């Protein structure tokens, strides 16, 4: 079942919310490719997910520092860990796409987005909501 954006996921900043919505979209497409065992399409989507996640992490960290979020450094470390986990998971799957590995990777992608947004990004919300929802420090 596809993940759907919910208002409860909003961190109060349009830039970050938009990023999260797009990441959710990529993850949903990746899940479809995983289940269809379409390696060519999946490879492209995972590359896109990796690139977009990297740019999202950079925007989010810049924003966290700009609004004075006290755990901005921890956020950076968490982002690095997530990126490393995704790379290791993807590389570990190799050319074999067993049902178990597909299920495990699908779970990883869902947990990655939802747990990161709910557990980490939501803790920034009090600092973000002190600014306009359109605040962009770039």
C-alpha cells in the first residue's frame, strides 16, 4: 500500500514539507519497482532517491542551523547514518531480489522516511514555526 502524505507529517516549513512529499513519492515508486522485480527502473529510482535525499539533507541542515535548532549537529550525523544504511542495504541486495530482501528493503525505505520525519524532523517544528512557512535560508 502506498504511503500517503498527511498533515501530521508537516514540520511547518514548506521547503522541507515539499521535500518530504517528494521523497515519499520516490519511495512509493521504488516499492512498485521492487515488487515487480524491475531492476532497471528500480536502479534509476534508487539513484534518484539517493541524490534527492542528499540535497534534502543539506537543505534541512541549513534550515536547522538558520532557525537555531540546538540539535542541528545531531541531525547531520543522523542524515549521514541514514545515507550509509541505504547504500549498504542497496549494495547488499546485489543482483538477487528474493522476496525476503524485497520485503526488508521496502520496510527499510518506509521506516527511513516515516521514522526520520516523525522522530527527528518533528523535534525541529517549534523552531521552524517561529518563522514563515516559506522561510528559506538559501
